[in-house]
């Protein structure tokens, strides 16, 4: 039997992951990317690998297994690139309602056998001497199984794997038309080229609705260009600062992760209501000043801390917040992969979706995530997202 010929549209973490799995299993794979590798959401993300507070239980389970998949891949790699940092996450809340929500989440996660430990403030300060834990802070929790991802290194590894398995990567290749017949699928490119093969995978993140529309399909996605916290959020990048923090940190008003070279990556979720992709905030804006103030409050040694830039991360979010994974065309030749948790899920669902495409074998792990529920609808057909009460809901 000849190898299946498959196109993947999109060269972010999701597209590269499924392309690698398809090629590894013997398919002849071509990846089409209209710009450069990782130019979408994959390059503007907090990249926190977790299943912390994700519901329903099937979604939690999928994300928890995806952490294991990341760890396995990282251990099996033969290159020196290290994209996965097994740092864990420290978290605490201030205020009675917030502390109760955190305690309820911890209790639920413990019931699901998700690793979690209670720390004292002194224990945390021994690990990170510069940190300040306010007098109003509640219990401090540590989630030791969580990781941080370095997206650029991970995508570099995925690209190198495409070369190993003889997959072709074509950047600056914008798809303008998608068609399918009984025996083939076809892509037309803006440069006039055409591709024909057995199957097409759409893995274009926040542009998924745009690609689905080429098939005449309406796909219910949150508009990533909306200026609000559901669609996007601020990411603040510091210059090198004096801290020994190596873990992910979720605190009242400020989330922090190490970003390499002594730099930190900052989030202030309560400020995301002001985030506007069309008008990024300069470092001397109110947003920058507020990030700086909160950083000085959280750590010693931050008097000279400076922000290098503030980006607006635009989220790839189906209208109900859950992944859409499966065929979206009548002849089952065009397959959709879209999720808000692409950094965590990428390697696992890349493998699972590749198995379905190549062997018509759908994993039970994907049972709750058919894209059919999103087709022919808009975001208005789904309940509005409630207030985001836990960081992983961002």
C-alpha cells in the first residue's frame, strides 16, 4: 500500500505536532504555513503545561495525560534542546471568596489524583528568598507535576523531526481554496500552486473559522480580535532581574514565570479587559506601570526592574472553551484541530488525531470533543463565559 499523502495547514505547535506524528507513522506530509513557523498564538503564550482546574473531567483527563506525553517526548529526544521545564507551580489566593475557590479546586484535583502539596510561607521563601508573601495570603499550594514550555525550542525540535521523517515544510504559502472529492482533497495557494492528496488537516489556531469558511462551514469560535479578556490578554516581558525563581507562580494580581536569561514573563489577568490586539500597550502605559508596581510588591530586588515590551496574546478558543477535533467535511477528508490548550495538548492530540486520520481509529479520549457541536453556529449560540476564577481558564 502506498503512503497516504496528507497536508497540514498551520505551523504552530498543534500543526507541527500532528505533522510529526503523521510522518512518523509513514505518511507523506506537507505543512503549509502562510507566514513563518510559530507566528500565531504559539509565540505569544504563557506556555504553562497543566490540567489545573480544567473541566469537564474528560478534558482534565486529556490534559493530565498530555503532561505525561510531553515528559516522555522530552526524555526520548536525541538533541540537546530542552523545551520542557519540570518546575511545578506555586499558587495562593487572598480574600475569603478567592481562598475558598482555590481550596475547592485543590480538593477536586486531589480527588482526581492530581499532585498537589501544601507549603508554608517559610518553605517557599527558602526556595525563593526574594519572594514576598503578603499577610493576607491564604494557604500556599504547590503543583509539582506541572511544567513550563519554551515554545521556540519545542517548535525547533518539531521542525527537526519533520526533516527526520521526510516531511516538507512550506512557509509563505497561503491557502486560498479547499476542495474535496470522493477520492482526493485539494488545496489552492495564493501563489498559484496546487496540492492534491488524501487528507487535509486544519491546525490554524485562531484562524480556524477562516479556513472552515473555505468549505462553506461556519465554525463557532471566540473572535480573537475582540478587545476583552475572553479573547486576549497582556504578556509583559521584563529585562533581566535579580530573582532565583525557577517555577511558575500564580498569585493575587500577578502571574510570573521565568523566561530565560534572568527575564520574567508577567500576567495580570484582571487587567486583560483592557487588552486590545489593535492597540498594544507601551511599557510606560498604565498597564506597564501596574505590572511594574505589582512586581515590586511581590519580590525584593525589583527597584531597578524594567519591562522590555508588552504583547497581546490572542487566544484560539472554540465558543464553548473545549477542543474541536475531528472531520468537518462530508467526505471525511478534511480534519479540524482547534483548542485553547494547544501548548499542553499538542503532542498527545497530535498523536491521537494522526492515528484517526491514518487508521480510522478514534481514541475514546477524543469522544467529547467532536467539532460537530461547533459547526453551523456562532459564539452567540453558546453560553457566555463566566468570570474566570482560575488561571488555567485564561
